[in-house]
C-alpha cells in the first residue's frame, strides 16, 4: 500500500462515459485504481482514454480509500474550465506523448 502522486498537469480518463459526463454537465467524477494524490484546487489538462488532450479542468476533490473488498481506489471530482481548441489539443497531445505517454511517432 502506498500513495502514487499524479503529475500535476495531467488528468487521464479511463472511460469515455466519465469524460462525456464532464463535458456535458460541466462537472464530473473519475475513478482510478490505487491510492493517488491529485492536486486539489489546481487546473490540469484532461485527456481522453486514447491520450488526446481535450479540456482544462479544475480538481475540486480527491478521495483515496480502501473499500470493503480491500481494493485501493481514488475518486476525483472536477469542474470543466473550458474545452481546448483544435490547435491547443494538437500541441498539448504532442507534448504529452513526448513527456508521459511515449513517442509521438508511436501513436
């Protein structure tokens, strides 16, 4: 057991449904496996499950817990600041591949 710190400018969704709810409602939740620390109060770039930058969000809450089955999970609450433009998305996605997700040529 231990906490994993998320890089403070990346918030990658695991499911399209969580992302759609955020984009449609302006607020959303994301569940992650493991105990993690997200930067509450900070703005971060949100990425689709396929690693495409899509929006700027503000993390409003991050709760890590061990459930009754002994599984470590973290739930993150966020609000949509704004969607990225096509150009912003292209640049942020390219940077994220170089820094976090792997080589740009491999996508």
